[in-house]
C-alpha cells in the first residue's frame, strides 16, 4: 500500500469532482467507506474520462495518504 500520495493533489468530493470535469486529472482515489452517493458520482465521472481509479479501504486511510489529520472520501492527483 502507498505511504503517501505523491505530486499535486486535490482532496475532497467537491474539489475532486470539479477537477475531473475540468481535466488534468491523472488518478482518482476513492475511500470504500465513503457515502454511496459520493462514491457513485466520483466513480462515474472518473470512468467517463477514462481515469485510473484506486480504491482505499477507509476515509481515515485516504486522509493519511493525503497528509491530512481527518478522513477524506475522495482525492485526485493533477498535472503540475
């Protein structure tokens, strides 16, 4: 498993969805325990844009990977 998500990233549902829609996203990270509505919207947007999706076990784990002290439902890496 990853220790940290490298590179420039955006954390959180609204910011991740916006980044996916505007382009420049490389990889999408989704917590498996995220709210189903959030999970489905991000997954659908990522698939529409043919983006790599990586599932992380918990929101707490995803938050740690992003270097924050709280859980995160979604995150994306973006072009620098």
